[in-house]
């Protein structure tokens, strides 16, 4: 899997999540949108790998996680995140909402619609959305 594959997957997962969200399938929308964020962060990480270089084991191992906050560190975006949070209060709130996504959500039988709506907006907001910000760094 390469950077382009990951970028394509981001767009696919957002499209799928949007269809689910608009049709009241909120759990699936939440789950897929979180994976879109994960793929976006992993696309950012690919900038650290040069073609034909043997992969750094530490970077490779650290990249194999679903934890968004950890992937942010591996992508070397913590400082840029802090700068953006200082400039944009809405983005700061959006990251607070987004960072707690977990792939374990697929096992949650009950989720509040408001939580999922807030998550959806935090990711896809055209002005201060987390996904828009991440795309600047891939």
C-alpha cells in the first residue's frame, strides 16, 4: 500500500460514511469515518519513507496502530496540530472530538446520535475539519 492508495481510501471511506450517515446508519458512518482519518494519517507518514529505501523498523511498527493520537506523533504532526489549535478554536474542538475514535467502536451496540453527528462534523467541516487539515500534510 502506498500514499496514493491511502489517499484514495480516504475519499472512498468518507463517501461511504456520508451515504450511511445520510441514511440513518450512524454506527457504520462513525466507524468508516474513523478509518478515513487513520488512512489520512498513514498517508502523512508515507512522506517519511523514500522509494527503494529499506523501511525503518521502528517507524513501520509504530505505524501499525489504530490509535489516532499515536499516528499523529508518528506522522510528526504534533507541533503543527498545536499551532493549528492555537489559531482555530473550532479546529481545536474538532480534534478533541476526533482523537478519541477507536476501531473498538464496531463493538458498541449503542451510540448516541449526537456523538456521531458531532464526530461527522468534526471530520468533514469545510472550514475547520480535521480531515481538511490532514490533507495539507500528506
